[in-house]
């Protein structure tokens, strides 16, 4: 079954945004020169954890971005695709809430960054919601979610 246009374009755009975020995160250690700026200010274990967490976050977001684009090619009635989109919307909602209520500590000159940092996941939530709300779910999906 062919998916609707709103399902396809919103999920493709959401996937591309997630992949862009992942690529940007892969580059953070170089862009901000973490090796020298972190230097000896952190114990070796925390320094290692910082790089590992950034790499892991980047890899996971890259993977979910690719999966989101794949879901865009599936039928909007596919239960697994709809469930994945719903779970991603919940994930990004939790992420946006955390970023809004526990903002990143930034110097005053970079305070403007807070708005785009929160707007990014909110944009993803909106795209995922449009995909879900503008497409008809199958009876099979509604039954499987309810049970």
C-alpha cells in the first residue's frame, strides 16, 4: 500500500533533521576542540565518558534518522512503523522537556543558543505528530496498541 504524502514528506524531513543532528554531534569534539579544552580539567574516566557518550548519542540519532526515512517509505498503516514514530515522538518530547526545564549552562554571550536547542526537538515532535495525525491508522494497529 502506498503511503500518504504527508506521512512520506514529514517523516523524510524528520529523518534528515535527525541525521543532520547526528553529523553535527560527531563533529562536536573537533569543532570545540574538546581534547585541549577538556585537557586535564576532567579525570581520565570522565573525559573518556564524555567522548563515548557523544559518539553513542551521535550513532543512535543517526540510526533513528535512517529508520525514520525508512518508515516514510512504508505504509502509514504499518503497525510497527506507526509505533516507532509514536515512540520517537515520546523520546523527543522527553528530550525537549529536559532541555527546556534544565537548560544547558551557557555563557551569557551564547544564551541565544537555548531557543534553537529546544526548538529542534519541538520541530521533530511536530513533524512526527503531523505524520501520525494526518494519516489514517488501521484497525489492526488500534487493536494492537489498545491491548
